[in-house]
C-alpha cells in the first residue's frame, strides 16, 4: 500500500491478515483472496450479503463470487447492476441476478429504473433446470418459452412477426430433420390435420392437395 513517496507493507500470511471492521473488508493473505462482508472469502473476490452464509466449499472457478438471498420472485437475489451513463434516460441500468420463481432458482436479466428503485419485467430468464424464458416469461415450463412473437432466420431479424405468432425463413420440418419444402411434415399415420375449414366447391376451393407421395 503506498501514498505519495511512503509505502506501507503487510507481510502477514494469515487468512484474515488485514481487515476493516472485521467483516467489512478482509484480506486473506494465505490464499490471496479479498472478502467483502466475510473474513473467509472462497474466491479471489467474494462479496457476501449481510446475514448470509456461503455454502461454497470446493470451487472449480477462479474469479468472483457473490453470496446473498433471493426470495421475492425475480426482483431480489445476489447479482450485479450494469450502468451505462451514456444511454438515454430510463435505459441506463440493467440488473443481472440469481433469484427464484415459484418452483426453482433462476438467473434473471431485468431492466430497472435508472436509480434502481423500480424493477421492470424480466427480459431473459434461465432456470436451474435449463429452461429459457424470453420477455416476461420468468417461469418457463418448456425448454424455450417466448412471451409474444418470434422471427427465425437471418433475413427476418428486422421484420416484426405477428402478435403471438412466428415467421420462419427457410424450410420447416415437423417430424423431419431434413425438410425439402417450406413445410415438410412426416409421420407414420395421418401426418396433417386441418380443423375448422369451411365447406366450399371441391372443384375450385382447394386449400390443400395431397397425394400418396406427399
């Protein structure tokens, strides 16, 4: 530690070799770690919420650990704020935190107010079981859940899909991993069912024509 031309050196080798107010800030000289809120950091930098206890015993990573409690839906939990002061008003802050939904832990990406006083809707949610929710879908029960519309394909990136609908560029296969047509449906029996169509002239009103060869 230095200030101007003066140097202050610590040569201790203890776990809590140097501290400020005990757990407020601690240097683990034995393992070369820094703790905030703890005198026993488990990573090179370990931040622990007041009152929380870390369960980390063996670590497979090097870097940063954040320990805290999350029990209020997607709003609370250990995490980070990322702030861009050059962004427009109302869009300066992004929150990434580890929280809970109704059934399991989740990693939550959420837009919040510029002063972090109000949490908005979750933009992206990844559950502990590997499910992904997009646009306020914080409790997905499928591997991918999209609340709203979706566009698939490089040429459709800048095109808005219909509300709660999807647009797909290229061929779409159902039961087929190598579709050769815009829609290619493969099944052992009755591969396609159309329900709710209106009666019409069989000679002129032919919405679909199917033969034995597909």
